[in-house]
């Protein structure tokens, strides 16, 4: 999920960590870990920063799905599949930073709390997030095809 997405902060579900280093250190603490000595932490962060973005796939309906992505207002927060790096409340009980969509087709739990098992369920259920919930089944299928290429 971090691969190819670390060029700038903030980091965290709510965008509460200004740097990747601060985010990793706090995450270690929240997981009740002891962290890493500074040289190892620097090496880990250097490695993570070099991870390439997942390869983009292809799908038959992806071209039409890209058009649906634009017309359903997905790009207002996700740009070309990335993140506007802003915090929004999309009706999930709190406000969170817009996640990148890179590699979203490989994720099996979607949203900050894993409430959706697949992209179609997310599009139908997330009524306060763009216009995805109002799409026809054919348009949703096309949009999912496009999202799986990111």
C-alpha cells in the first residue's frame, strides 16, 4: 500500500503525522513494539521509499471505467488514482485522509475499518463518497475494471 506513494506527507489515516519517520515511530509504539535503532530505521525508510508503484494492469472495460471515474466525481479527491492528501468525512463515523488507489484491486478489506470486502460493495455502500453509489451495475463494473488497473 505504501509502494510508490511516499513522496510527500502527511501520513496516517487522519494525516496526523507530518513525516514518514514520525508515522513509523508512532506505529511501532501503537503496536507495542520497541522500534528500531536509528541506523536500522533509516535503512528501513530508505528501502520503503525505493519500492516502485505496483504495475498497472489492463482490463476490457478500463477505458470506459476511466470515463466513469471522472463523471462520478472520484477524481475530485483521488486525482488520477492518487490522493489529494486532505482529510474528509465520507460518512464512516470520522474524517480520514484520502488514501491512494494504487494497488486497490489487490486489497481485500477496504476503508479504514475494512467494512467493504470488494470494490463493488464499496461503491454501493459509500453513499457520501462521490457518485459511485448512484451508478448502474454496468457503470460500476466498468469503474471497478479501471480501479483494478491502478
